[in-house]
């Protein structure tokens, strides 16, 4: 803790995180007391469920502890970083709950209403009728005429 005059000024969040990274468990307790209540409040407001919000807050604090050795003081505020992590975790949870993840391989390909190339070739040869190809062949051309139909 830094001394200012005769009073002891509280350490900054940056300083506490660096102390924690260097093995000071009291620094972790101080950061928890400072940051966890507000992180929990944010999560409760977003999720509307206290139990889920507590889980999110715990996960966000765990991420803070894991990244503590790599923290660069002055790059961002610890609290801002933590609240952003809380919001991201809340958004991820809400997406999972509403089924926001869809495996694209599980979605079937749409049916193609046009004739296949093989059917079109047979149509031109006059051996197989193809209804969608017939409809296209009967549509007016840009010049105003109607395309001839082969039976």
C-alpha cells in the first residue's frame, strides 16, 4: 500500500493484480471485495437469474486470475476488463440458451426447382419432359417473342 501523508492510500486495481500475480493472496481477496459485487450486479441485470449470474461472476474472476501474470498495468482498467468479460460470458450463455449455435452441416440443402443438367439435355433431345424447363422455354424473350417449345 502507498502512503500519502499520514494516511495509507488504497492500492490501485493494477497494483493489486500485479501483487496477486507475484503470489500475494491478500491482494486477491482485496480485488474480490472491490470487483466481484459490481460484476455480479451486471450479470444479474443481464441474465435476470442470480444463480447463473454467480456462475458467470465466478468464471470471470477465474479468468482474471489466470491472466494476472500477463497483465500490463496502464493498458486498461482491471474493472473495465472484468466487466467486459462478464458481459461476453452473459451474451454467450444467452446464445446457448436460445439455441443460437447452428451446425451448418446439419442444415439440409434446399431443393433446386430447376431441371438437372442431365434432364435438360434429355429435354433438348426430346426424350424426357421437364416441367420447370418447359416453363422457362415458354417465357417471353426480351425481343417480345415466345421461345418455341419442342414436343
